[in-house]
């Protein structure tokens, strides 16, 4: 094993050592960020004024796949939007 491989392995281990305790927090923060993004994209359909509705309209087909999981995480049993039937 060369010196560079050993150093690379050491860096990877050190990174894992410091990041492991916070991995759950990183995942939670990423999920909350995704939830906010979905809310912004779907805000017009939910009845909230959205100044960027024209631009977010293009993202709706991408968001539909994640919509079911999102509305259940937000505590809604059924789809809050009439046009989307996922349940």
C-alpha cells in the first residue's frame, strides 16, 4: 500500500469518525429542505400565493412522484389537492 493510499484511507476514516454522529441530523435537514421545496412547488395548487408559480409549474411532473410521501409526512391522510389522486 502506497503512502497516498494510506493517507486517503486515513482521511476517509477520519471523515467517517466525525460525520457518523451527525448523519441522522444531516438526513433530517435534507428531508426538511425537500419538504420546503415541495411546498413551494405545490403552493399554488394548495391555495397559497406563490410569486414563482410560473417557474415552479415546470417542476410539477418531477414532484408528483414524491407527493404521496410528502403529504403523509405533513400529517395529511389524503391528498389535499383535488387534481392529484395518489391514495
